[in-house]
C-alpha cells in the first residue's frame, strides 16, 4: 500500500520561482496604485508610502519603531500609531481571552480578524492611502498629532 503513494518533492528552484512571482505581482499592484503620484520622502529617507506600509509589517512592533523614528511626516506617524493601537489592542485582547477558559474559543476568531486587518492595512499603507479604521483611526490620528517624542 505504501508503494502506491508517491511523494514527489518540488525542486527548490520551482519554490523560489513561485515566491519570486508572488512578490513581483504584489509589488506591481503597489506600483500601479502609486504610478503617476510623486511620493515624497520622510525624514528617514524612505518614500512616504513605503514607510506607511512598513508600519504594519510586524504589527505593533514596527508601528512603535516608526513612531519613535519618524519626527516630521504626519501620515507615517498616523500609520504607526494606528498599527500600535490596532495590533496592540488585539494582542491584549488575545492575552485576556487566554486567561479565561470561556474566552479560549474566541482566540482563533481574533486571530483571523487580526490577519485580515494586517493585510488590508499593509496594502493601503503601501499604496499611499490614509485608510482610517472606524474609531481606532480617529483615536490614532488624535494621539499621533498630540504625542511628540
């Protein structure tokens, strides 16, 4: 019976080519959205849309890094603060749910919501769009303009 099942390994070059194609498609979608727009540079030397998208890459961690490093650009500071508030809040919610036995079944739902928000916000940031989440976006905009480090 075991002889009937053939496990065929995919060559590493095919895997690498597939990943490369995915990145090229993703990059081209960002590039087409910002085509014709002159992207300004931030005080860190990055284009505004790149810095805005990078705020979301490692959730609240990169949000914190960009919030501390970017002193001038209000849009990048907004994306950084929105990342910290959104994903910091989801992280705290996951911790609170894991403490109680009743909340444990809700953890996968919070993870799915977090994943969808992560993809959405990262794409919007890389496209140079100032996308505000309901409630969180207003809070992030207010805090980003008030807190100066």
